[in-house]
C-alpha cells in the first residue's frame, strides 16, 4: 500500500509545480508563431548568402563598385575586363587543375569506396580518410607547406596545388561513393561470377552502373571544390596562380583592380549558378525518390 | 568469398600509406617544427623553446583568445539560426519543391568563390555604402555609421552567410530521420510543444547538432578572408597571423600558430563531447534513431 501511494503523490506535486512555475513557459511553447519565426530566421541567413551575390552583379555594372550607389550605370568594367588579359591564365590553370582533381577523385574514391564496404571494420580507414574535414584549410595548407618546402626542400608548383586540392576534395568524393556503395548488394557479383563473368566484366557491367551516380557526384564535387579552393593552394602555389588566388590577390591589394573582379565574378556566377542549380535540383529529386 | 570479390587488395593499403604521408605526417611535422629554428634558409635540428617564448611575448596569445571568442560566438549564432530552421525544414515545410529549392540554395554556396563574395560587403557596409547612404538620406543618422565596416561587427556579419549551410545540413539530416510518430506520441501523452522539443527532438537530434558545431567551428578557427577584407587590420585572427608569419619566412612561428589552432580545436571538440556525453547518452540515441 505504501509503495502504491508514492506514485500519485509524485504526479500531484509535479502537476502543481507545472501549474505554478511553468504557466509562462507553457504559453511560450504554445505560441503559434514559432514555425514562422524559425522559417524567417533561416531565410534571413540565406539572404545573407545571396544578397551579396546580387549586389555583386549590380555593382559590376556601376561606375564605382566600392561606393554604395550603383548609378551611373556603365559597362566600362566589362570593357576593362575584356582589355585585360591577366585573368585568362589563372582561369585556364583552374579549369585544367579542377578537371584533373575531379578525375583523380573519381578513380580513388571508387577504388577505396568499394573496398571499404567490403571491410569488416571500416571505422579506422574511414576516419583517417575523412581527417582533412576536421583540419582548418589554412592549417592544412601551412602544414603541407612547411613539410614539403622547408622539411623536404621541394619546389612548389602546380603539383603541390594539385595535392592540396586533392586532400580537400577527396573526403567528400569518398563520402558520395560510399553512400551509393554501401547499398550495393554483393550477391549480385556472386551471381555474375556463377554465370561465368570475368572480374573486369563483373566490375564494369554489374558494379559500375550501380555506382555511377556516386562516382559522377564525386567528380562534380571534386571539380567544384577544387575550382574554388583558396586557403590551401594559397600557401602551396609557389609562383603559380589559380582563379581563387587571383581573385583574392585582386580583392586584397589595390582597390583599382576591384571593378575587374566584380565583373569577372559576375560572369562566372552567371555561368555556374544555373548549371549548379539544375544539377543539385536533379540530384536531390533523384535522392528523394530512391 | 569476400576476398575473391576484392580484386585489388593492394589499393586500400597503398592509398592509406600515401594519405598518411600527405595528411597526418605534415600535421605532426608542424608540432615538431615549432620547436626548431630556421637559420639562413636552413632548418637547424636543435630543439628550442624560442619560438614559443616569442609567440607568447609578442602578445599573439591575445590573437588566439580573440580567434576563439569570435569562432565560438559565430558558432552559437549559427546554431541559434540553424536549429529552428532545420526543424522547420525537416518537419514544418510540407511542400516538396520548396524543400528541394532551399536545399539547393544551401548547397550552392559551398562552391562559390570566397573573396568576391566577401569583398562586396565593403560596398554594402562602407561609409559610402548602400546602408549608410540610405540611412543618411532618410535622415535616421546624421553622419555615416563608421563601425559598420572594418570592425568586429563587419567580420561577424560577413561570416553569417558563409558558415550557415554547414550548420543547417547535419541538423536537418538527422531531424528528417526522426519518426513523426515520436513527436505525435509525445503530444498525445500531454507534452506541450516546448516539452516535446526539449525531451524528444533535442536529444534525438543531438548528434546532428554536434556534427554541425564541428563543421562550423573547424573552418571558423582558421578564418582568414573575412577578417582580412572586412576587419581592415583591426581584427587580426590566427589565420591572418599564420599567413603573415609565412610571408615573413618565420616558418617556426607559423608552425607554432598552426599548432595552437589545432590544439584549441582539439580542446573545443573534447569539451563538446564531454558536455554532450554528460547530458545525454549518445549510444542510446543512435539506437533510438535506428529503430
């Protein structure tokens, strides 16, 4: 009897306390406006991303981009950009470099990703591969520079930029391949083997078509991440320049150069934004279905 | 059977060895290097505390404290903005196209050039910028507000958009995994929305919150472009110090500062794990989500 009388008393106290102390909080938590507030907080943060981009485009056709007023409008910045050819080599370097990083990412991510899913204890390998995600870019760049340049005495150049960008892009590429590869049914390969398929045919005809979205995604992420990588390549560039380094140098140094990067960045945005928008739209719609 | 299905058993070990050489070894080397000296472009392999003494004497520890303060403040601001938004996006937003558009909008910034995004804030926040122009022309302020640009405010403001997606994504993903039935059950049992949030949604989404904090704090600890372009020399962070040390060829100093970045991050992450482990048992949470 004593044991049973405890519980109701506890409940009673609890209820009374609730009624006394947390009436205010109840009212707060029942407020209908919370979802709307949450929504607009997020929209505010998203606006903080896209307002500068829109303003960038507006200022690229303004006479003095660093002042606040877009008027008078002019196309002089674009003319200056067309007359200036110093931005073309960095762009070419970036395009070639990103393509290389993307290809290497696809190959390594596929090889390692499909092997990890067959491991009994993949945790250690995974953690080691994903480690660069937990190291700030600048620190990784400084560490690589001190290791390669000062310790080993190597000459910096395109190869070290490539290495730095690969270290950054590969973890993402691997994650993308892993998402797809972990769903792969190994019995399909056994079936193919029983039916007499050679190892290469088993990989190319059975495994690859299923892994393809992940491999493709790895390539796209590799390209995009490498194309915009600044913090690591900045230290490992030697005397070479990529597009983000060029933009950074122009933005950081003389103000007279700024109008050019406004129009250059706008052109790159106009080209890349719709492509990325369509790509991610299809990616997410597809992921949503599967 | 599985062995026969992995034709390239060499691939993973070879990759791991190479990866350790280019990722782990450099990180160990900088710790070691901060105790060495460089004399006439040559590394002197004699251990010395000289670099660390000069780092402490020259007041760089103030920079470390400032970096930590700004990084933690920004992480908290992003968390306050992102947690409710992720909850709304995962549970409140019923329209599928709207969801896909928002996710796309949050993904694109990962692939945009930082410098040109940040430099444009100058023409928004500067003394001749659009904000000040509008404010003065409307007569709200008499003269341009000078602290809008080249101040800690500007640095925080410029970081706001850049580090938002990294916080939203992990929280959103883990919240999408929470079964609606749990929330329904909680309210059926008489919990107010606030109690459901505190006792059901928060514990279950904690792994996502931890991941979000990690992925936001890590780049913030070595933020470089925002303080450089919006701080106007007044907001010197560890990232800028590493850069200037490298440009002045003070390699051991750069190594010591990088070590500080990694060490501070390690302390923050350890504290994060300790706090969350004390409050909630992580493993049961994972099990709850798996079910």
